[in-house]
């Protein structure tokens, strides 16, 4: 309870500043001196259910302050739950290891699924409620002055703003009181309860749905109203139910919770899959696609509006589908005589094609793909240190700020590398090369304007991709500065330092890495042992202490990368030859 004890002991703005790692005068300026119109920027985004949602995004300094407060409150909430040995399975929005999938999975295979929405969820939590919670809640019980400061940090125009990083955690803290009461009601009536932000769900397999929660409208058997007990609890907790979003779903029809179908398993609606697939196909053929959203017209009626979709919107949709598919695969991995990974691989085909299109075919800047994530550390620092010498790779502003003008494939710790089958190593790059050339035959949209450059070690591991280069170009990639493989793909093999028959990127750091000792160990390319640490540990150390290292010996590698980029741009700029 360390963080919470410190917060409960805070008495002044100086104590709050210490906990938030801020200067007290900076907090005072943001809260009391900075004009309100310079604290937030406002805009609207489309709601999933139609209409527009008002977003009030804090400016940079307030954003940082609110993020620090959010982290502190999350830590305090975790301490309370750990102390009480309480694993909160009631609220699923804005929580670690919780999602719309975990929320929907609570309501699988039910006779009845009943949904209500809370009206203006964040807006219903005003300044007074936030301040009062921090003072009166028995777990927090903060000094009133400190509670006031926290509420001032969190609130805008007397409510929790949508767009603030601390609104979600505060809404869950205050909403927990509602969750406890509704869970008790659900349990007494044989129902399961869950909440995702403002979306509340009850479900049951009882023959009759409990009237305390919802009942049929007399004379209209398929219309349902909120029950008196449910209504009283919600009203007493300071929230309002949106009647137009109240709905009952039977097992004989499609049931969905937070947009996911729950009749037999948590799944994406088939119509959604078809829509996303059509968008992707349109993108592959034309480079554009339509995005349809519903917004209210002047009379308040919902109308469908088409606009040009963005590639990031489509990426989010495909990522959402993939997330749900992975959840189902994980559930089925223990089932006998099943091969869910094969099924998942099949579903990945569209997502893989999209990622190839986005990251490599229609890449907005030159893409550098190394054998692994350690190589990108060295190349990124080398480019930054020598930016003035390599205008093709980076730009330098008048105030000497460096911005890379190329992109580095970073081998993220996520499903992306698995979907692309880019998990590291020259052999993997070789396989990707041929898969890329096969996949882009499906694309008719404009693309290949920027090069994709594979950078590999000059060792036995590069035999396969160098063989492919020879097959495609009849050139020896080991002796060429670079090789144009095909389309917008290029290969750069590391040059050989004097006196060496093989090379890897660490060789270009010379004697700088020989004297490094970490926990009594020295570097060895063979990997971790009792006496040695690995390439990964070395790259982490160099990344954190880059200012202490000289990267100029990597210039020959940057020369080759720059030459490949310039060659591709010259090829694209050359006038077409007319037969």
C-alpha cells in the first residue's frame, strides 16, 4: 500500500507534485494561471453506434500531468485490490488484461442477454463527485485540499473529459460502487453482470428473465423496459440510463455484447468481416476505399455518410478481427484433434496481405529491414550521429533536431512479425522476399514508390538470400554495394572490415565493445553464458548509453543504404521509355 499511503499522507500541492514527479509551480501554473482555452483542443469522432463523440484532448503539459495522475491512481487501485485479494471481474473497460473480448466472454451461450447504456457516462461524473469520492471513499480518504487538486487536474468544464488519460481510471473508481450494487442484484436474480465503460450487460439461462432487472412492455411482448430495482440502483448511483439503447436479445437470434457475437463463442459479426474484406480488396485494387459512418442530420435522424477511408482505420479493423480470432485459438489449443493454429493462419491471409501492402508496397518512406532488432539500434544511432552527411536518411532542423526520413522495421513484440512471417534472420528475409513478389501480383493500386532494403550480415547465414539475388539478377551481392532484387526490393550485404572473411554489425563498433563489462561478463557473439552476455544485451547497453559511443565506422553501411535509395528514386524519376 506504499503509493496509496503516500497519497493519503499528502497535505499540499508540494506533496502532490512530489508524487506526480512534477514541480509544484508547474502544476500551479497549469491549474490556476494557464487560460482554459489553452488547456484543451476539442474535436469530434464517430461513435461505433452512430453519431459523433466530443473529444477534449489536453495539451502537452496537462496531458503529461494527467498521465502521471492516471498511473498513480492505477497503482493505488492495484494496491487496494491486492490487499483485499480482490480480482475485479466486473468492469472490463480501460483495464489491463481486460477488453471487449473479456467482457463479452462473460455472457456466452445464454437464453437472455440484456443490454443498457449509461447516458453521457463521463459527463455524469462532475467535479464535485470526483472530489467527494477522494474525500469520502474509505480506501482513499484524502485530505480535502489534495482531493480538490486531483479533481482540478482531472476535470474540464465541471466533468471528466473524454480524451484525458485519467478519466478512464477515475470513472472506474467511481463506477465501482455501481458495479458492486448491480453485481449483487444480478447474483440474487440468477444473472451474470459486467460493464464495459458505459455499456452494461446482464445475462441468464433462467426460463424467465427477472423482472427486477427488465420486464416486457404490456401488449408488446418483444419490447422490454428496465426493472424498478435496476432503475433505482442506477439513479441512486448518479447515472442515467439511455432508454433508446435498452435491448433484450434471445438465444434464437444473434446476441452481441460490446459488438461481439456471443451465441456460441465470442466472435466477429460476419457482416463486419465481409465489409472489412471488401474495403481491403478495394484498397489493393485502387489505393482507396470508402469508410461509412452514421451521424445525426439537422433533425437528429441518423444518416449514413461515406468518406474516403484511411489506411490506419483499416489497420485498426483488421487488428480487431485478429485479436478476437487469437482469443478463440487460445481457448481451443487444449482441444483434442484440433489444429486452431492452421485455422488462424488461414484467417491471417488477408491481414498479411494488408500489412505487406501498407508497410512494403505502399510504404510512405524507404523501409530498412535488418536481420534482427539489435541491428536497428546501431543503424538508427549511426544515422542520427551522422545525419548531416546523409540527407537521404535524415533531416536536420535549424535548431539541430534530427528526424529520420527512413523507416526501420523494428521486429515488435507482437503478432505483426508472426503474421508477416518476419521473425528475424537472413533465411526468413529470403522467404519473405519470394512471398512478397508473389503477393504484390494481387495489387493494382499505385505503389513501389519507395524502396525496401534488406540489410544482412556477411556470413554463412546470408547464403540463401545471396543465392536468390544471384538467381534474380546474376550478381554477387557479397561484392556489390547493393543489389536491386526486383520491384522495389534491394539487398545490402555488410562490407567486410579489413582482414575479416565474415562480418556482423557489431564488428563495426571495433574495440569499443571489447572493454565493456556488465555484471562481470564480457561480450561474445555466441550468446549468454557464465562469462559472456549476448548481442541483445549489448545492443540494449549501447542504446541506453549511445552518447558514449562512436558510430562513424558504420559509415560504409550507410553509404550502401543511401546508394540503394538514390538508385530507386532515380529509377522512378526517369521518364518512361516508349517503344
